[in-house]
C-alpha cells in the first residue's frame, strides 16, 4: 500500500509540475495559452486528478488531505522559507495569527508590485495573486446594503429648479451681431428718404431758366431747361457708448469645495442673468444713465394702432415695414400673454385658427414670420421689423471672475463670483420697425 501511495504521489507531483511549468511560461510571456499548451495542460490536470482519486481510495480522505497539504513542502515543488507552508498550487498558507489582508500586504508579490509604481500608477502588466478564499457576501454596487451605500447620486434637482426661473433668449438670433474694440460706437442712422426720380425732357435752350420746385412723379420740362429733379437722404450720426452689464453673488469657500456642482450652476445662473438683461435693454432701454437706447425708445420707429383684432393688426404692421420702411420684416416680438391671445383666437364656428390644444406649431409662425416670445416686450405691445437693421456690438463677451479680496471676505472664507459683459446696441433704420398696439 505504501508503494502505491508513493507512486500516486509521484504522479501527482509530476503532472502538477508539468502543468505549472506550462502556466509559468505563458505568464512570463504575458499571453494566453497556445492550443497545444492548453491540450497538454488539460491532460496533466486530468491525470493529476485521476491520481488523486486513486490516492483517495488507497489511503482515505484523511490521508489524502495530509498528502496534498504536504505536496508543497515534502515533494519540494517550490522553495520555502522557514515556517512557510504552501498549497499544492504553490500558494503560501498564512499563519493562523496573520490576517489575510496583513499577509497580502506583506507578501513579496505585493512588495514587488509597489516597487514598480510611478506617480501612484501600477504598471500595466503587473499582477497580484491573492489567496483563495470563500465568498461570504459579494460586494456589489447594486445593493444599498453593500457598495451601493457608498455611491452618491448625481442630483439634478437644483439644475431643474434653476431652469424654472429662466426664459428662452432668442433676440440675438435675429439682430445683426458685430464686435467693437472701442468704448464708443459711431454709426449712421437713416432717418428718412425723399425719392423725386422722374422722367426729364431734353433741354431745348441754352438759357438758364429758373428751376421749378421738384414734384415727385411729375414730368419735368422746365420750359425747355432740362432740369433733373433732386432727391434727398436724411441721416444722423449716432454715437452710442459701450455699456457694462454685471452682477455678482457671495459664496462660502466651503460651499465651493464641498459641492462641485454649485460651480456649474453659478456659472450658468450668472451668465444667463447677463443675457436676460441684455435682451431687456435691447427692447426697453430708455437711453438714460447706463441704459441702452432700446428699440422701444428710438425716434422714428413706426406705430400701428389696434385694428379689428390681433391678426389684422399684426398683418397691417408687417405691411408698413414693407411700404414705408422699404424693408423685409424677418420676425415678430410678442409678449407671452399676447401670443396666448393669438393662439386662442377662434372663427365663427369656434375653431382655433392655430390648431388649438393639438396644434403642432401654434403661433410660432405668424404671417409667414417667426415669432420670438419674450418678456422683454411689455404685454399689450408687439414689434415687427427687419431686425437685421439693428446691431449688437460685443466689446467683451460674458466672463466669470472669482475673488476673496472683496471687503472682509478673506477672513470670513467668502468669495465673490462676478459675471460681466460689455456691449453696445444701435438701430440703423428706425422706420424698418413697427411698434404694434395689441390692446383692443
């Protein structure tokens, strides 16, 4: 029986040694097994398993456990230090007084790995082999009673709440956008034109008779003098200063450090605030103090009185842009309340003109022109015109700055976050725009 046990032990030793040699070669070359290696490895493992079964029958389970535990020591599969015990696979069995984690961090493999780190990064081809253990409870990110408890949700509620206080800003999309590098902008504003072009008879005398007054559209013969009628352009040089739009908020340093999302929200809030005020100034700025001269306060803008209903009134205003302003309108500006009134208009049979509740486009297009819905226009008033003849000059685009040098902020761990922009606005041809009275 002893001879048979020794033979089976030698067989196990042989096949395990061969299998480990194949695995070590692939590991050293950092590659997967070749087909022939995989076949040989399976054969050695199968034979080692068969030998194990035979050994179990010959000596019993107790004797088998003893033999397997001694394989790493007694049959000299691997070198060992004093007091070390290894498993048949060559792994060190830790002392009962040493925890698994302590054994791991003190292992030669772990020390070798840590010695190859650079800037805290492990080498790409380094591997750590820990001891085989039984799984008592898998750590998973899907469970709130496991690793999921350490996962912080990305909370977007504040962003949604912030959006509730913001309106769509689209006026920039229809005006002419320009830039300037100066503190003031000078431009020519066309205030009126006089067109006296008319057919002219050929001169019949070399004498210089008195030129008659020009009459638009009349045949000018001037008693044979051949005088041509005179037309005129009325223009004005307008100087508009570059204005600064700015605002700021105080924030604690702790809030910025502990809630990174706040930085993005602050940037979005402050930048949006500049653009909202800019749109308000472009429409309703009264030109006093640091205010823009907005479209609603520019002299020469045409007016359209209320006529029958909102649809009739807005259509007649568009005609004035074409006939008086000699321009092609490209948009309407309407307050949300007035746009709602237009949306709810019905014919004599109670049918909505714009499709009613199921209407896809609603009144986003009115008389062939896009409608810009903006609270910068007061309720009861609307505008239509060629907004390409209004120019927004950007001097400095919106920027965000932060400092703790304001007042006593430094000693109170506060910072001031400032948003600022500089721009100028001008209307080149006032009569290309019509202010609409939408009050019945």
